[in-house]
């Protein structure tokens, strides 16, 4: 606030909120995806009933986009910041391409985390999820 001032803060906030709406519109334009809830601010979560959303996330990560995986329902989310303003169309294009890649080539991406998140999301005993994830982390560290 000291360097931007109230006016600068409001200008940046407006840019971020407009960007959030643009990303939501872009996601809605991809028929394989749906938005989770009603994102009123800067976190937009989305999932799919057509493709494995965790595989989409793995491909997006390989393109330099780092989102967070969620479960129940299986989904991913992006936290929108000012850094996304100049690259929003690149993000949406990469997302469209990633969805199509997974749709045309179903199956886990080698080295990706989709199998771990997918298995954890299907386990009815939530205690087993913790054990699975701890063992997985122990195995890769």
C-alpha cells in the first residue's frame, strides 16, 4: 500500500478481478471442463467429467503452469495474480491443448502425480490416504 497507494491498489485489484472473469469464461468455453462453485474472487477451481483432471494438471505443469490439485470432487485450482495478466491467453490455450491431449491419450502421464491423486480420491478410508501419501513422499525423497 505504501508504494502503490490506494489508487494503485484499486487499479491492480480491478485488473485481477477482470482476469478472474476472463479465465472463468475461457474455462466455460472448454466443453470438457466445469467450474467448481461460484468463484467471486481470485481462486478459480475447475474439474472434468470427461478427462482425468489430474492428468491435465500434469501436462499444464510440464508447460510451466503450477496449479493445486483438489479432491471431492477431483479438480484443480489456480490462484490468479497480477503476473497472469499478460499471459492469460497463453494459459487458456495451454489448458485447451492439455485437455485435448488427455482426451486423445488417456492414461497416466509418465512421472506425473495423476495416479497418486486419483487413487487417494477413490479411497473410502481417509486414514489410508494419509498413509499412501506419506509412503509416497518417503519413496521419492
